């Protein structure tokens, strides 16, 4: 694409269309407009430069913003260079982008600046510092400008570039980069910090100036956190006085001009103080020795902050970070003395913990009107910045050294709260809510998502509290009364499921099933989640704690209420409910068969509805898992039922494939594989009609499609190789074309081998005769160009499978037809030295049977120059049987995980319940490969008496010979 006005105009028109609320214009199925058009030109040279020109020169602000977002997403998808894949951005465009993006970002309005800043950090993650050495200098030089719009642009970019230091693993490469950044950035940042503090004093009465300056201070404080996270840099240790003194004075600062009337949104002052609390907590936790002189004044300042800050939502982050600071301090043994006094503990409990555990009006509003966010915070642990979570962490921290006194203090609070509730439940229900939360905080010592509480405070009687205070709420006649307390009760069961006795859990199950009908989204979601967690619990012998027999009386009402919950307003795609459906199927097994016709109809309708706009990946995943379970359970009892599932599902599947619903296509292929594998005889014609479409290159372009498509093609080959050979022989080149594409990629070569192995194993020999030599040539080319351990392992399995299928002589002949004496080279350079690397029981067995054939059924091994390799090959085979697997990988082999490739690609998600059975191609032929070797050697020695024994006695090492004698003995044979 040229950098022309015409192209800028075209791009403007299409960007406008992407903003259209009508999906027919935005995401059309057939016509090439809007998103499809942008997708089609994305690979063109100058495309990113056109976007940058547009966001610089367009007169319409909406187009500028749209161009900046499109540019950032383009960079996100395409900047990383992935091995084996074409470079998606040409080098000249990369150079031009890096030359122009920083000045453009700094001169743009804030909304666009943020997008370009993100783009710079994405580029920086790949290119900085090696391929973009002048980035830091360019940024630091801008500090001198005195223009805080520019300075804040630099700080924002630096923050998005350096914040990854907070979660990167330690490595020499990372240390080198951080040192380079500190050398260039630490001093200018400190000088900027001091200058900004002085300017705040100078402009103390200028509200607009203060807003800009405090925005800078927030970013500076965030950068301090990132640069100090991995280790305490020498520069910051030397300048700790400057930073900590100023941080402390900012914590105690209160400027009326920075206070906001908004009760919801945190102001600049709150955000800055929150970050300073984080910074102080980081130093208290990681650098306590160096931080010790400053700690007492921070504890005092943060304590004063906590007791003087109101209950408004805008202070939530500040209060939660301040409490987290106290929690991190009270857990450290040498700060223990600060909290020992009983009065101090009582004061903390009374003034900090209890007030911050209260259920506020804002929480009630979220519970009723923003249930998704409430559940995310309360159930999924993303409540890290809520007051309740922080207060709970502080309770746990205090219990580390003061469990007895703290439990004693809180027991009094819990009892008085429950008494208040009992006086007037309809008015005082929030007291009971706080009491339940307090008990949960006190009792929970250690918790995991999978098992709930794994370690509990022995001073709290959880079962007694459950029977006296939780069950009565859940047993009440109306499921819609006191929804918050119902949710609390259900959550209590969920969290303490390992502490509450099984008989109480069994009493709870019908109560939970009943609460699936509650109007409150939170209540019926929690009920579904609690059931799902109970169904995964394990008892003796790793069997489920709750059995299908114990669930028998509730099967119908459970399934009815779960599916009904999906029809309640606001709950049509809640993944907890769909996960509970999946888990119920898994637990109940054949008990669900009578309900399958109704269940599969409802699942199919749901699939059709969500395929129009898939937006909930977890929900979709569990929906497909549930479909797979329905198929598995039903067809296990009645294999003929596979046809009725195909009838129910194929219409929807066809629509998904025709409309190219990218998120669902990998799932559809997995379910189709499962269905096809259920067929015992020929491939039905409906599948054969689809076969040519599965070979279309466009399907194989998407990473997420590759594993399920390979599996589906393997199912075709297993079930209908002869049909393909007779009715679709013209498609065999297409099948091999897929293999060729996959084999060329380091990420997907193993998938190419899966396909090739199925072709070799199942296709009639004559149908692939003409292609065999070309297959080997392709493999040798890849070996020559790019040999990796993974490729070698797959190659060894393939050649041995070929040997098993066509015979050892055929293998020798095909190698030597490509190049004279090549068979010997493959034995000497690949099979003998590398066979120890093969992993997997079936893979090792295939290799053992293949090598046995080469040793005993290949005449050239006995009477040509290949004879010298006979003993080393036997030695290697005995090594494969007896030595540990060689799992070393050369240092230079570093693969990018497929899931780690950037941008939005529908990642492949394996369906657990669509799992493929492990297939053993030599299973019927050979049971024990060691005995098979002994029997084959016996047969060979009968044909050439004396030869085998003389080779063994003169050349095989003693240890290997001993093992071999053991095999001969076990097989009851001897060598002649």
C-alpha cells in the first residue's frame, strides 16, 4: 500500500465502519468490508505507517482514536517474530515505526498517548535494548523539556515498559537489562521526583497545576516499585533518605484542592498514597534490614491514615493497600514487638478490621446490579484491592503469632453481631454477614481453589457454626429471602467443604439444588459452583466422596434446576452453571441417560445461540465438554445412539463452519473426532462430504485448528482409509500437502508425524506407493536444515513404524534408493546414538519392534558393510529397554510455546471429555518387546547357525549380554 491520500481516505472509511454497531457491517460473513478488509490489508507494506499518518493528520478525533487502537492491536498481533513463521512486518516498516513513534506519542492527546505508549511497550518487550538501543536516551532527554504533558507521556511509557520486572523470572538477561535501565534512568527519575515535589510546594494553591504534577508523582511512584521489585538497587539504597522522606511527607499531606466530591472514583491524592503504601510494603517485606530506620514512622503514618479515612468507595484501594502494608509487617518475626500489646491488638481489631469487614451500600449495589463483578471479586480472588480481602489478610497475618488473643477478641465481636441480628433479622442482617466473614477469616489458614480451606484454625468450631448459623438460613422456606446471607451460607459450605463432615454435606445438597432457582444471580451462581466443588471431592481410593448412588434421588431435579438457571435473567452464559452441568454428568454417568434427549436439545439450542457472538470462553468450553460427556456416556451404553447425536449436532456444526466462527471451530473438530471414532465400520457419507474441505489451506493457517484437525484426519484414516483410497484418491496429495506444511514448522512438526503415522499405518500400501520416496526426501531436507530433539524423536518413531508396516528390507531399500549407503548412515548417525531419547511407552515399543525387525529380518545387515552396525544397533536396543530415558535438550533449542505466540489467535483448548484413547499399532502383534527380541534372534540363529552367537560373544558388552540372556531365558529359547 502506498502512502497516498487515496489510501488514507480508504482506510478512514473502513475504520468508520468498524465502529458501526451493526455486526453485519462490522463483521460480515461474506462481503469484504470493515474488519475483514483491515484483516486483508494488514500484511501490506506501509499499512502501519498509514495508520500512524492517519492518527497524526486526521481532522476527526474519533478516527485518530480508532487508528491508534487499531495500530496498537496490529503491533500486538504482529510485532513478535515467530520462528518458522513469515515476518509479518517488513523491516523498513519496523525501522520507520521505531523512528517516529516516540515523538508522535509525546505530541498526541492523552487518550491517543495511552494507546501509543502501550504499543511502544509491546515493541520494547521484543526489541529493547538490543534492537532499540536509543529508546531510553530518547525518553530521558525529554525530562529536560519542562513540559509535563511530554514528561507524563515518557513516564507512562516507561511504566508500561518496566512493569514486567514485577513478574519476570530472575535471569542474567533480565539483570543486564535492569542494570542498563538503572544506569540511564535512576538518577534522572530521582531528580525529576525532587523537582516535582518542589513544584508541588510552589504551586500549592494552583489546582490545575497540582493535578498534572500529582499525575507525574503517581507514575514516578509506580516506576519506583517496578525498578525496586527484583532486588534493591545500589542507587536506590544510597538515595533511600530522599525517596522515603518524601514518600512519608506525601502520605501525611492533605491538600483541599486535590480532594474530590466523587464518592466512587479515587482521586489523585488517594492513588498516590495507595502506591506509596505498596512501595513501603515492598521494602518492609523484601528489604527489611535497610528499611528498618524508616519503618516506625511509616507504621504510624499508615495507622493514622486508616483511622481517619472514610468508608466511601473512592478510598477502597488506599485502605486496602494500607491494611496490606500492616499485614505484611505483622507477619515478619522482627516486627512482632510492634503488635504484642493486647491493647494494640484490640485497637487494630476494633478500628481497622471490623469497620472494613462491613457490607456497605456499595457492596449491596454490586450484589444486586453488577453480579458478574461481585462474583469475580468475591469468588475468584480478584478482590485483592477490596477492604474485606485486605482485612481478612490482616487477620491471617496477626494469627501467625497471636492466634489465641486474636481469636478471643473476635469471638466477642462475632457473638455480639449474631445477637444484634437475632433481635431484628430484617433490619440487622448485615451484622450476621460481617460475623460470617469474620469467622471465615479467622478459620482460614491456608486455601486453594481446588480444595477450599486446607488448614483451619483449631480454635474455631466450624461444624457447630455451620449447624447453628448457616443451615437455618438455607433451610428457610423462601429461597429469595436475605439473598446476601444465602450467598454467604453457600460460600461457607464451599470454602469449608473439607472441614464439614460428609453427612452435613449430604444434607446440604438438596438445599443447594433448591437455591439454583433463586432469583439472585449471585445466589444461584454460588449454588451451582458449590455443587460442582462438592462433586469433585475425593474420598477413599480416590473415588468421588459423593457417589452417584447417593445422588440418585436428586438427578431429575438437579438437571432441571441447572438448565432452568441458565434461563434466568442475566444468567444465560454463566460458566459456573455450565461447569456444574458438566460435573453432574461426569458424576452421575449412566443415571443421566433417560434425560439425554431433553439435555442434548437444550445444549444444542444454547450452542446455536452463543455461536452468534461467542464472548464467554469458559462457558463455551464447559458447554462442549458437556456435549462430549453426553455422547460418551450414552454411546458407551448404546453405540447405535451415535447417529442421533450426529442428527442433533450436525446442523449447528455446519452453520459454525460456514460462518467461520473461529472460537468454536477447534471444538467442533474435537467433537466430530469423538463421534467418528464411535463408528465401528465405514465412514458415513456425511463425513466423506466434509473431507475435501478439511484439507483447505485456510483452515491450517490458524494455530488453534491444527491439533483437532490432525486428530479428525487421523479418525478418518482409522475408520475409512480404504474409502479414501477408492473414493477420494485425488485427495491423497492434499493430505500429504498438509503433512508437508506441518513438518516444516518446529512448533507443529509432531502433528505432521501424527498424520504421517496414521497414513502409513492405515492407508492401503498401493495408494501411497508413488509418494513414499518423496515423503522421505522431505524428512531428510528438514533434518538437514533444522534438526531438533523433538523432530528426531518423532522421526525415529516414524521410521520404525514404517519398518513394522512394510518390513525392514523395504526400509533399507527406500533409504538406499535416495542415496547409496544412506541406510547405514541413518543407523549410525541417528538410530544408534539417538534412540535413547524416545519417550512414551507406545513409542518405545514401536521403536523396539522396528529395530528388532532390522536386526533379524533384513538380510543386508548380515552380509554387507552394514554388518558392522549389527552389534551397536543391538546394544542401542538393549539400552532402550534398560537405561533411563535421555531427556537432555541442547542449549540452543529454545521453542516458543504455541500458546505464547502474540495477538488474538483462537488458542487450542483440549476437551478433557473428548480425549482420544491411546492407540498401540503393534499391540496385537507384540505383547512384550523383550521376549519378541529373544524369539526373533532365536529364529535368526536357526537360519544362520553360529553367526549370531559368535558376533555376540566377541563384540557385545558384558552388561548388555547379561540382559540379553535374561530375555532368552524369559522367552524359553536359546541361540544356535
